[in-house]
């Protein structure tokens, strides 16, 4: 007599089954507590049906998989965002962030060339800048001593335009591109662009005088996260 054989893995695992197994591993304990709860949610008669699929002994029915993705779509979307963020952070950690050697034009106000017209000249890579997006140099003396002429700055793009008063930012507004410390303005919809260099004068006026900017006019807002100062030789 032949002994009863333990079921083997199926020969062909369909793509939706493989995706289900991956999502099952990621979501177990977050979207559902265990196989019993998941089996009930998907309309299986027994938790063992989930076990058979996870162990690659049978393929999941396409309709069941569609129900699974629909029921747990918020968890799946959140998990994908976490994975993508981890991948991006890992890539940045390995490769570093792009460095753009844009220069400032010769004017009383430091206006930088358009970053979109530049190609990266290298990559910056050291601990603490994993969540930064790119690096730019500093030209001029308006933010001295915090930012010295010639140093490189690691920047993080602030997409929601939320400003922390007192922090230093790289901003683009109108035809201007510059580093400034942004302070709370007199109106709720504006900030004061302040220069740390308050020693240079033109006559009896500050060379780098503060001025208001309407927040809605800011086209790009990047927080200064780290500074790599040039070495003196």
C-alpha cells in the first residue's frame, strides 16, 4: 500500500499568487491578525486555505486576490510607500546626492543660475544627509558666518511649503534664487528673508537688508540640512 504523501508545492505559481504571498508577509499582524481572520474576510471556508496558498501548494483564485487587494488597499499603499522610501534612502546612502555647481550672478542680491540648466558635477555622500535631495554651493557673503562663501550645502525639498521660522532655506521666488534665514512675517501669508551678515554696510544702510516675501510666491523651498565647509590650506 502506498503511504499518504504530503502535498507538494505546485509546479507553476501564478503571478497573483506570488504577489499575494509577498503582501501576506508584509501585512500579517498589521492589516489582519492571522489566517482565521483573513480567511473570513476573503470568504474561505477554512484558514487552511490561506496556509495552502502561502506555502505554494495551491494558487489563489483571481477573484479572491482582487477582494484581498480591495479590502486592504490602504495598508498595501502604505507598505509600498514605506518600501519605496527605504529603497530611495538606501540608494542615496550608497550613491549620495547630486551636486550642482551653479553660480551666482554679479549683483547686489545673490541670484543663482537655474539648477534646471545644470548637470551634476559629482555626488555628496556622508552620514546625516540620506533624506536630502541635492547639494548646492554657496557664493557670496550674505549668510556669513553661518554659510561661508565656497561651502557646499545639502538641501531637502519641502514640498508642502511649511516653514519653520528661524531656519535657513534655499528659496526660489520670482527671478531670484538665494539662501536666507526665514523669519515670521507681520502677516500670516508672508515671511521675512533675513541675512545673517549684518556687518557689511553701504553708506548707513545694511548691504543685505531683510525684506518680506509672500509665501505663495515661493516656487521652490529647500531646507538647509547639512553644511560641508571647504578646508583652509
